[in-house]
């Protein structure tokens, strides 16, 4: 089995290079599945999801765990959906390498922050049941990338340098704020007051 790092990069509609929202995923990929094919599957999942608003493109890059240049990539435009929340607001999809997340240790848990959240999911004090179900469906789709047992969604412990199969996913009814996902300014208004 070979584990690869996949970087899903969502380009904000401003097209400013720093307005990129990024998720890092790990997959074991085995023949006849290909790394290039998994890049395309992940790209299609992000492009087809109504979770994300204010995004006009998705690029997925695959790397060997040792780093270096991408070994495969795939990009596509995404129909721009309205943004329902500030871009810093995300919904966290958590995962663990055990069936019962409460029994896991930190090195066997991970998370990805999904957002900016599209306006199809409205605005509320907390992520509602429909949004949480949509996030869980997105996670289930990640787990089903590829064909059968040839591709497996993994978590990777940088401390242990070990990959483990993801066994469970969950989403809480609380928003997460990712300050680094805020927009860079494109204009400034100044007024003299004295």
C-alpha cells in the first residue's frame, strides 16, 4: 500500500492567491486505482457539492508523503454559489481511526474544516440538522473515493509517521472560525475627519 497526501485547494471568487481554502487528505491508493484518478474523484466531489459558496475553482494536488513536487493534479471551475456566512466560518468534519471516537487518542483523530459555507444552508446560530447531514454525506463520499478496497481514506500521524484507516466521522452543532480564511482587502475607503 502507498499512502499519498492530497491537497484540495478551493479558489475564492476574488482570484487573489491568498484567498484559497485548503483541505489536506490522505489516501492509500492501490492498482488498478491511480493517483491521478483519485485527484479527479476528489475534485469532482468538491465541485459537485453545494456545501461551498464563493468558490470559483477547485484544484487537487497529490504528493508523495516525503514532499516535493506534485505527482498528479486536477483542476476544474466550480459554479459560484452565494456565500451564506463570512468566509472565516467553517463546519468541522472530524474523523477517527476507531469506531468509537470517544475511545480514541489524539493521534488517531483528525479534522477538516469545510467552508466557506454556501447560502443553500442558510444562517443560524448553529449548524442545523440538514447541514450536519450534508457534511456527513460529504465525509462518506470521501470514504468511498475509488473502487472497492483499492483506495482507502486515511489519517496520518506526523508524530508517529503512521497512517491509519478512518473508521468513523462526526460533525458537531457548533461553527468553527478559521481566521486565516478571511478575505484580503481589495479596496480601502479613507475619510479625513479633521
